[in-house]
């Protein structure tokens, strides 16, 4: 009997939903929701759901977004968006709002008939 050394005769590495959740760092309910919606590759044996590691690796690669291509656009947007300058007037208006909020939070609550 001839054994292959390139891994062709090796059985697939199956993972449970809990193992997939830990691997992908998502909740177990997320893995089950993705399974129910057909968003993630899985196999089912007599009602038992399992995930092939090699299929999941391919699935992750298909859903990976590489920001390297759009990094120039991001830096351009950062240069365009600038916080507005804080003036004395802006700071004074903010202080008034904070004082009003603090004073209104300290007002006593009256219980009863009001007498």
C-alpha cells in the first residue's frame, strides 16, 4: 500500500462552532447565525454542524479587505478634515452649558402634594 506524503490522503481538519468562534474571535451565536444564513461554509453530519479549517481559511481570505490600495485616499481625507479652532467664546459657551447642566442636576425633587 502506497502512502502519499503531500497530504492528499489526509482527512479534513473539522472544527466545532465553538472552536470557530474562538478562532475568529466572534460570539458562538454569530457563528450559528452565519451558518443559518449560509454566509459561512460548513458541513452537516446527521444534524451535527462542523467546519473544515481549509475552507474557512479560504473564506476568511475572500472576505479580507486590504486597505493598502486606499491608504492614499484616507490620508487625503485626514488632511481635509480639521477640527475647528477653540475660541474664548466657544469655551465660555461650553462652560455655561456645563454649569446649567450641573445646577439642574442638583435641584431637589419635591414629593407629595406640594404643601
